[in-house]
């Protein structure tokens, strides 16, 4: 089967660093995506990894290890506005070009 | 223009009503999607259109009927819905190509009474 696991909830303090992990088991692999979703709003694209290694975009970085079926999203210098759900999604090659498999999402609370 | 727009933002309908959700993008994307999302759950794929043709239907009940009039527009026609269909309906589009990053619209919050 296809499975993506993320922690359900995390809490961190403003100004800190938090790492949100995602492990996946899919029939193929053609990219991993991270999205941020504030309550009641649409998911916003954060990052895309298809090769092993770290992709950095400002305060956010995403890492991928294909051999381990593992990714993480690193958020630095946390701000209150980072309180949101973070969705990990994988595009498995065998399910067609256009389909994502989504994880259940990690709800991050940033405390003052 | 890097936006996907959706109308209406909110919709309340009875179980005998017929309504439509609309989605538009002007990014030249060739794939468009409908998702349904319940509270505290990830989005669930409903339909995918690729080059204006339906390419994926995730066994969605026939009371949901998608339509792609042209490459920029996507509609979702609703008829005889059930209260359990109440959810956030998200439209997304993607360029077509290797990365296939999907960009989401703001969603329509639907309540079926």
C-alpha cells in the first residue's frame, strides 16, 4: 500500500527551530512536496524535493533521503504566524503524473 | 498572475438544490483538480482534468459532476447533496511537466442542510 506518516501535533516557542518529519512508503517516487495550511484556508506551496539533500528557502528548509523514505521540514526563527498545519505529499510515479498522496498533516502551535 | 480563484467563498444549500462551484486560473496551467477537505484531515482528490479532459475520477458519487469548459476554467456541479458532503472544496492547478507542483485556490466552504 501507500502510506505517509507525520506527527499529528507539535508545539514550539517563538524564535525557536522546529523539525517536522515525514516518512513515506509508496509504490514509486517522483517528488515530495511540503504545504502550509492555516485553519480554514487553502494549502500554500512551501517546497519541492526530488533529489536527495537539503533545499533552503529563507526560514524554511526541506530535506529528502530517498533511500530512507524520509523527509523533514525545518522552520527557523519561528513566528506566531507559523502556527498552521504542515502537509507532506508524495507523487508516486505509478499512480499517474497528477496524483499526490497526502500525509495527515502536522498541526504546529507556536507559543509566545 | 499566480493565482487560482474560486467562487463562491461560502455556500449553504439544501439537499434538493442544484448549485455550481467555479474555479479559474490564468497561469497557463494544463491540469486542474478538485479536492474535498474535512476539518483536520488532508485534502482528498476528487477529479483531475488534464488538457481539458477528465483523466482521474476517484470514484466520486454522481451527485458531483465536474466540467472543464476551457483550459482556464473548472466547474463542479452539485445536485442532491447529503449533509456529509459539507466540507471545504479546493481547486488546484499545475503547469504540466516534471515538477507538477499544485497551486491551490482559497476554497469554497460548503454547508449542506
